[in-house]
C-alpha cells in the first residue's frame, strides 16, 4: 500500500453522508432493521472518531517554515541573493533550494 495523502475533510464529509443515509433508512422503517441501522451508525461513528484521531502524515505549516528557513540560509549555495529578500516568492534563481526541497519532503518535513 502506498503512502498517499488524502483529505481528512473529504473522508469525514463522506462518512457524515453515509451516517445520514443510515438515519434516513432507519426512519423509513424499510428493508433494513433498526438494529442493523444502529450497528451501521455506531460503526461509522467509530470510524469517524478514528479518522479524527489519526496523526497527520504531512504537516504543511512545518514544511513551509522549513523551506523558508532553508531558502534564506547559508546551506542554500545556489543563490545567495535570496537571503536578502523579504518575500520568498521574489526569489529569482530558479534552482534555489531545489535539492533542499527534495530532502525536506523525503524526511517528512524536518531538516
């Protein structure tokens, strides 16, 4: 299995929709019994709790912070002028920090 990043909010939205469907099924007292609906609702709730409690695999704020620090450090040897810029978006050297970005991503967000 790969380490794909997915949207926690998208998963939660899907689970909320499924829980709503189970409640609707229970209220119409149709083909699925109340006990089965209660069990399904409980299972969905438990999985929602798991999704909420699961640690994040990628801390975007930390990566951005690390990249900004890297781009303005002596480690970045490809473009020393970037250390004098206030805005990282104004860096003119297209190779500035390229290898650092790769290392930061590989390490999960730490230098």
